[in-house]
C-alpha cells in the first residue's frame, strides 16, 4: 500500500504555458512591479543628474541616444505600462467589475494588448 507521500510529484511544473491569460497577467504584474521598484534608484539618480547642470543633461542625453539604451528604455516603458493597466484591471476586479470567467480573460488580454501598444508608441516616439 502506497502512502500519500509516495504519490506526490517529485517536481513542480513551473511552465507558464499552462497558465490561463489572467494568471499570466498576475505573474507579469508582480514581476513588473518588482523590476520597477529595483529600477527606481537608477531612475532617481538619472533625474538628479540631468537636473543638476546643463553638462549633466548633455552627458545623459548623449547616453540615452544610444540604441541599446533606447531598447532598455522601451523595456522599462513596457514594464510600467503593463503594471499600470494590470493595476487598473485589479482595481476594477476589486469592485466586482468583470469578475466572470470570460470578462476576466478579455480584460487580461486587453492588458497585454494595451501594454504592448503603449510601449510601441513610446518606441516610435523615441526612435
């Protein structure tokens, strides 16, 4: 006779491909929030350096004009946009708007689409 412990799986399936869209939005919302929090000191330093003097502004303007830095800025913009739209979605869910299965899936898809469109708009603007 096997015990309950012998029937447990030996590993956890952490593959994101098996999650429904609302689950993916939830995970990306948490990841984007953590990454934005970690980027905050760098962004505050950048703000301070660009506002301190004209030389600092010109120095960072030249750095921000580089291709890889622009790609990083686009990634940061996507993090912010996704976090923003997912936060709006969760606020609506808190007041019981779109709680059903199909409206929740539609709003989760809308979060991904709006985040991507906003990041593409930002990319178009800076490139």
